[in-house]
C-alpha cells in the first residue's frame, strides 16, 4: 500500500499540465475526465465498456446516494465499492455536500453538520464532517472529498464568506477524523479539501490559501458551474490555481461542457467530472469532434452515415445515425446505451488529445481551433 497519493508532472504548456496520479488501484494520466457513477454505476454502461470502449481510468461515486442505498452495512460486507461494483481501477467519492445543497427545501445547515431528508423515503439524516469521513472509509474510494457547503452562485458576499468559513471549520474536523482512522480494505485513501468562496475573488484567495496550508494530497475546486457566468468561473479558476500547490492534482468539481474542459485545462486544472455526457446522451444529444448532434431531429431520420466517422469505436462505425434516431424516438434502451458510451468516449478522447498537445507544446493553438468547432450544431 502506498503511503501517500503522488502526482508527477510530465510537461506544462503555459499553465496547462500533463501529469500522472499514482494510486493503489492504478495510475491516472492527466488531464482526465471521470465518468459519474452516482449510485455505484455509470448509467446504462457496463464496467467492461468503461474500460475497453471508453478508456475510463477512474470513475466517481456519490457519498450521499451510496449512503442511502445500498447503505454502509452492505458496502462493508461487500468489501467496499470496488468489489461491490466490480471496478478494479481508481475510484473517487464526493462528500455529499453538493447533493445536500441541492436539497434546499429538505435540509438544515448548522455548525454540527447538515440534517436532511432522504429523497427516497423522507427519512431524516445527519451528515457531519466526521461521519462523512467514516462513510467514505466504508465506500473505500481512493480519493475522498472533505465535507463542504456549496452555496448558490448568486449568494451575496456576506453569506458566501460565512459559508466558506464553515467549510474551513468542517475541513479541520474532516482532517482530524481522517487522521485518526485507517483504510478498511488494504489500499491507501487520499483526502482532498475543497476550495469555496462563490464568485468572489477575495474569498477564493483566502480559501485557496487555507487549503494549501493543510499540505493536501490533492485539491478540489467546488462551488462553480452553479449559476455564475462562465467567464466568472474561469476567473475564479485562475485566482485559485495561482495559489494551490503546483505539485498536487487539481480537481474542478461538476464541470462541464467540452469547451469548459479545454478552457479549464488551459488554466491548470487536471481532473473533471460531470453528468453531462451521460445525461445529455440519454436525451439524444451527441458530442462529436465536428460539433453536437440532436439525434431526435428529423434530419437524421434517413441519414445512413455512421454515428461518428472520425471515431474508431465499434458502435460509432456499425450503427447509423438513422438507426440511432429510431432507437431514441422509440425510447429503446439500446439507444440510451449507445449515446452514453459515445459521449463518454468522446470526453475521454478530448482530454487525451489535450494531453498530447500539452506534451507537444502547442496546446493553446490546438484549443483555439477546437473551441468554435465544439460549439457548432450539426
């Protein structure tokens, strides 16, 4: 078992970085996109497809959802999430903070933690920094998140400051609990603090400095893409990454579009997750290297071209746009699978291409050619 998660930088191109994160369940080449497996599964996608067709190096699980169902008892009996869902590569769990934030009508935040009602049966629960660490120990993720409050993107400065200060106090309690407990399944677990501060540069600086002072194994940037303008998000990333340690991985939580990924990579982000490729796929939106496709549109009804001629994925070559149009219109499950796999594969292709161009030293020029294409609607 490794003593500490490590991050080796292979190359930089401006602020963009190509590196490798080393965990007990394998290495992760960055920049990287993590498919979201909220309840222990990436929706509509088999584990062998994640590995062989999509090329996923790490996936994400959600502490809130896994705590409610199947629950900690089952996960511990199974030997952790790796064994429960037959995934033998790295796993990351978020802390449940964002899910609690999204339950605005059914939760109450106080110093002790956050009480909330289950979206499943209405039962009442309490998340504290301590029990969130315990839950993530039981889940067994290679990378654990500190418990934080994610405040709305339009919060005023006063509320955002109080929220950030609460997140920092919770972080200290997370670190204390993390330090006095051990992994349960024989592999190392890392703890990433989360930078908060809403859309206020002064608060983001304070939070980044506080997180950096804790000598973390990696750092997360939270509370973005929650309603603030895109340019503000990019500004906050620049502010934070100027302070966070350069020899630790940086994870931008819950972001985002292909364009968001490329802009954030240029600003020094290494890790991403988002439900967008799978959720949009299940609604018939495909991402490609030539732009986006709404497969529900009638224009694809009699188009017998392959789904993506630039892709070497088997499904993209075997199935036609007309067939996929039919599947989605008919609400066939296979259509959801094909779209989800395609979009995840595209996201993984995009970050791998970004890595190549960082290594080649021409990332800004490549990014400038890609951004307008990615926004084009086919």
